[in-house]
């Protein structure tokens, strides 16, 4: 028999970069995006996809990405309904960065159950933490007079608004070529050989600040995350990497120590291969959001 928590399903997309064991624990359904390497299409989330993207970028291969079709979302919504869901909360990558949210909107029009759509205006764990917040609402017993789908969507939007994402890349060329960063911003970010730290603002990628060395940039990433965490009563913390697990673990340890939380509370996650394809090799990111 379907439990009370399963009457509300939560759907997100693979750019949320949630570890498989965590999304399975909370019952979050994931609609994948695709990566295309020299014409070969790979489904985001399949084993080894991130590693293939790292190797492809390092080797100079042509790497592009593709958003899910409305049919892919329609299939996910229909599956959730067949499993007993009476309503769905669908939380997705910023509409400023991808047509993924629009595809979900189109699919929701024909869904067999109501779909509450949330444009996170974020990416990576900025989106992932919002989806987790919706799943946590879905698992608990509804409060008197509460509409679970509405409550979960509102919670997801609140967490997404609170999310602060900072990241470092080796080169801005990938973001510029993919249209995720304007040419003037890319030029500004690389002036005088300084290393740019990027952020998401209003769903778009912007240059936040510039430092002289990669080591100084990593220290600045940690400082920005600590500052953001101190403004929240119970922050969630995350670190993204693409092929640099040891470095990510080191940054997570620094965050835990400086914020004053157990090391296990900082979620370390491989960045979505799709996001990595746009950010390029060497990407390192920190994410802070409210619970």
C-alpha cells in the first residue's frame, strides 16, 4: 500500500547533482539531461558519464548538452501517478540557463495529476537542496488544513531563493561558447590574468570577484560559503567537484570546521556532467542554502 508520504511525488532533473543514495532514500524522481560527445549521446547519470566528460574536455572533443523533451517529463509524471501520487512537485534548473523548465511546463499540461512547478533559478545543489526540501515536506504528515503539494512547492521556492552558489573554473571559454556567460563578462573575468569566482544571480551566471591564484580562489570560495552560512539559522552546505574528490573533501572539511558543523553534514557531490560540460575542467563549487 502506498504510504501517506508517497501521495506527493517530487521530480527534479539531473543537474540537481544529488547523490543516488540520497535521492533514493527520499524518493526523488530524476529526469535526465543528455551530454553529446563528438556526436555520441550519453544519458546524464549513467555510470561513468562525468568521467567521460572530463576526459573529453581534456582531449579537446566537442561536448554539447541537450535538455529533456516534454515527453520525458510526461513519462515521469505518469509513472508517479501510477505509483499512487495524487499530486507532484517538479523542481528544476534555472529557466535562464536551459529550456528544461519549459519542457516540464509543457508536460504538466497533460499530467494525470496536478503538478506544482518550481523554477529554482539555480543549478547544482542550489537546485538539489530545494528538491530535498520538497521531499522532506512530502514525507511528513500534513498539518491541519495544509495542502501538501502547495506546501512542498513553497518550501522548495524558499530554499532555492536562499541558495548561494559560488564556483571556480579554469577557463571561462566553455561558459562563453555555450552562451551561459556573456562575452563582456568573460573578458572582464579574465582581465590581467586574474582567476574569476562566479556566482548565480537571478538565475544567471555572473562574475562575483577575481583573485590572483587558484589557491587564493579556493580560500575565497570557503570564505564566501562561511559568510553565507553565518546568515542562516540552520544552513545546508555542499561542495561540487568534477574529477577532484580529494580536493572537494578537503574543502568540505574546511567548511565544516569554520561553520561549526559535523563534517558529515557537508554534502560532497560530483557535479552534473551537463553542468560540467558548460563549466569546463577544474570546476569547484560551494553551495549554501537554508534547510
